[in-house]
């Protein structure tokens, strides 16, 4: 059985709608005995919520273990640790982290700052985080995506927009739990089957990750502006369904 990894936002669906042709292409992969992994940088939605969303959209049952997000990587990273974590992010994210670790509302009491995404950037809180990073407090990001695609060819600021401000303020690099960074890559190598094909719409995340894993990489068109060389991908197609047709026919 060959394993195919696919990005979600901008590649598989946008907001709450599958991209045209995705459902039939998914069924074609299943019929041809491919294992499918959903490899996303979205950390604003919990893994079980993503699983439910996909099940509804695809009208099928899914194993939650086929869904890999920065939160999954983060949970494995802090397993058995005693870190006291300060969370920058949504209330849903704070609730999730509280369920698996110790969380503090006082940044001075924390051992680790976890940086997620808020609907509106909180510049006052970012200044406070930057100050403590300069003091030597460890900060890590769930991902470093500057934007993510939304309905109407819109691009919405992502986690990376906050990380860039902090890195500029501190002149320090912030590690992340997202693709294509080391922790995400090592998680995939450790816990999932070898990935033969990787489909996504971002060179800096999906294609670099696929290349790091030794997969054949497929770049699809979306509203995302790729600032890295698109020729880092092995193949270029307009959509997920076109990629799948080529893969099933040729491999």
C-alpha cells in the first residue's frame, strides 16, 4: 500500500467546502488501495474537529491517526514533561493545552511560551512576549505560515505574522511544531508510514516537507503567493484531482 500525504487548506478544501473534484479523487485513491494522510499546519482547529469536518465532507469514517497537525506534534513533544506553558492564542487553544499540560496566565511563571493564532493580533501581548524572549524565556510557534487561504481568493494572516514580529523584535529564531520544520518532520518519520507522494499549495511548507521525506511532490494552484521557487516541486497541476489522476495512472 502506497501512502499519499495531502495538505488541507487551499489544497483539499477552502473553509467548509471541498475543492471541486476532491471527493471523487479521494474515492479513487481508496479504490486503488492508497493510504491517505491529512498533513496540515492548521492549529486553530483541534484535530478531532478536523476529523469530524472531513468525515462530513467526504461522507466516510476516518481514523483520527491519519490527521497530523502542529497540535499533534506539540502533544507528543510535551509528553511527560513538567513545563508550565503560557499560551498566546484562541480560548479553544488554551482549553486544549490545559487538557494536556500545565498552563499559566502569568508569563513570568512559565517555562515555555506557545504561540498560536488569534483572530486579531494583540500587539500589547506580543511586546510582552518579545520582552521575555529577550530575557531568555523559550518560545515556540505552532506554525510559521504568514497567511492561509480563505473563500474568495482571500489570504488571512496566520501564525507566522505574529512570529515575524517577535523575531524582528528579538533578533532570535523561533522554532515551530509545524511543517516543514524539524519536529514535524521527525514526528512523521517516527509515527507514520513512508510517504510516497505529497500534494500541497505551498512550496515553503508542503513541498519542502515532501522533499525532506523523499516523496514525489505535487504543487497545486491556490490563492497563496509562493515566494520560494515553484520548481522545487516535482510536478505542477491546477488541482488535487489532477494530481491524483496523474499519480493513479503513472505510479
